[in-house]
């Protein structure tokens, strides 16, 4: 009998498992980002501490039969009306800080208009008119309120005249000088 040769067994080291740390951190990062998004959505979309007004329910309430009851129906108590406090009269210093930027930019804008024509000049006039609306909306101290509103109205009219001169293509020097004088009056009024 012949014996078959037995294969020779040799032991080789097992290949190391590939490291998946990068993949693990990627998954952890995605999970944390998803949780942050869900948390932000819940924070912004869920109502917090607001109680609905009586009778303003989103779901219909069941109605009973119209049987006479022994208890009187509750009456609504009037809610007190809260009036907002009167606006605080600012000081001239505070008001000067509030409107100072618009008033100091106006002469620069008028200088730009003097050196340009057409659409470029109209764009600057638009900006000055927006600033004039902001000046009109600003709450002046009561001590200068009437003079302030009159001065802003005069400045707005001068800007409208300047717009017409730029649009017509006519000489803008007189309109620029009139607008500059109106701005100077406003600057003097607030102490700039």
C-alpha cells in the first residue's frame, strides 16, 4: 500500500483587519449633525410658553345637548388694555449720534452728484432720498421737533428738485447748492 504524501502545513500570520476609524468618525459626525439639525428645528418650530387665547382652539370641541343647566354660564372678564409707554424724549446728544451718519454723508453725496451725470447721479440721489426718509422717521427731541421736521421737509424738497434737474439733464449747480444749504441747516440744528 502506498501512502499518499500528506501536505505540509505551514502557519502564516493572519492579515490584520483594516482600520475603520475614519469611517466610524464620519458616521459619528453625521449623527451629531443630524441631531443638531433636529434640535434646531424643534427649538424654532415648537411654541414655547405661549398659552392659546380662550376659545381659540385648533380642534373642534364637542357640543352637548341643549338641556337646561342649573349652573349659570361663566361670563368673560374683560382683559385690561395695556397701553404702550410714551416714547422717551431723546436728548440732543443722543439724537445727534442717531442722525449724524446720514447728515455727514449728505455733503459727500452732493459732491459726487456734482461730478457725475445721468444714471450715476440718479443712484446717488436715490440714496440721499432714502437717507432723508430715515431722517424724517427719526424721533427728534421735543425741543427741536418742529424745526427738525421743517428742515427735513425742506431738504426733501431740494432733493426732489435735484432729481428733476438730473433727470432733465439741466444744470444741477443751483439745486446742489440749495440741498447743501438745507443739510447745513439740519447739521447746525443738531450741533454737527
